[in-house]
C-alpha cells in the first residue's frame, strides 16, 4: 500500500515513466541535466543524459536556442 502524506514510494514502472519523461525533456532541449546529483545516477544513465543534452545543445533545440539561457537552479539562487 502506498505511503500516505507528502512522501510516497514510487513503484518501478512509475519511476521508469518519470525517468523516460525527464530524458525526453533533455532530448528536446526543454531541460538541463542537473549535474549536482548526477553521482546518484547509474553510470550508463548519466552518460545517456549527458549525450542527449549535448545533442540538444548542438542542434540548438528548445532552451538551447537562447545563448543566455539560465538553469532554473541558478535563476532561483539569483532571485533570492
């Protein structure tokens, strides 16, 4: 049974859907690969995210169209 409250355990299929959604956002240039936590990713997964982000940058897709695009974590830090 899922845990009640703000913290809930996710099932393996749920985690996979989240990972695939995140990867598709990186692939389309709609998200950064947040490198501060990349050490928590398995090596193969980390390399896939890195490669997808680099491909999106090279193709100037999504946020990479803007040469001054700012990662959300940097924007939040500068806004406080």
